[in-house]
């Protein structure tokens, strides 16, 4: 009797731990479905001519989307299966906004679903970039750490405790200001270029947890660790 009770108890536990499967489709964020509203001072143009000489192989046969605003112009490659619908604002109402809607040809295909939300996010970043721009703040924490602009303010010179200063030319489309010796502000319309350059600067002195020194981006913090005690 004890053996039967034990075996029945094990079977019950196995049934409880068994994962319950269902046939319902997973709920996704549907970021790609959200329309993008932008002001009338921003122009969005979609060139449907396929790219025959791509910059990289993945851009072959893509189309080109151009976003123009007060802070400049950005171009984005668009996959052939991604459709861009532009609804212009009402000319009678100055406060009305243009509407951009992203869609794909086949929602059942995984690759198209992945690029749906990604394309929408990249277009939204470009619209924000040419209208408001992006800023990244850097804090230099350490004894003698400082930055200064040289060469017509296109070269950032950093003193980070090395035997020589670090000279970093600013990438195209990125501007820099140094309001204080240990404070640096990077600005630009292209989010990727601004954040990528900030990451390159940080690589020279990554934040370390023992003395909490290094180059910190925006509100970045690091938890302090205690050193080995004798």
C-alpha cells in the first residue's frame, strides 16, 4: 500500500510540474502598428527605386527614406517588404500633423515581423533627430581627468591619467561642448553616431567599482565594492 501511495504521489507531482501548452498566439508589443505623427516643418520622402549598389550587402534592393528637418537630413534604407504610407496634414489647420504608418506584406513571416517594429523605431528616431536632436552627457570622474576642444573645436583632447593626452576627432554631424573641465556634452541629429562616439570615449576609462572612477554616460552609476581586507 505504501508503494502504491508513493507512486501515485510522484505521478501527481509530475502532472503539476508539467507545462501546460495552449494554441493561442503570443501577444506581441505591436510597436510597428503605432502611427508616427510629425510636424509640418519635417519632410519625409520615400524613393521606391531599389538600391543596386549597396553600401553593405544587406541593403541590396532596399528603398531609401529621406527625413529632412531644421537640424539636417537623414536617410534610412527600407526593406522591400516594408510599406510606408504618408498622410499629409491639413493645409487649413496649421496645428495639424502629418501621419506616417508602417506596414509589412506578410505578418505571418518572422523576419518581416522583426523588421516591422525595428523600421518604425528607426524612422521615429530620425524624425526626433532632425527636429529636436539628441544630447549625451559625459562625466569625467578622477584626479586630473579633464577634456578640452582643440583644432577649431573638432578635436576632443582628453587627459585621463595616461602619459599622453587622448586626441579624438569628432565624427561628421556630431558637435561637442565642454561647459566644465570634467563635463562633456555631445549633440547631433543621428542617435547612433552620438551614442557610438560616447561609447568610444568611455572605453578609455570604463567606470570601476572600487574607487568609482572613470567616464560616466548620462545618469550612469556603479555600485561601490570593498577591496580585499588583510
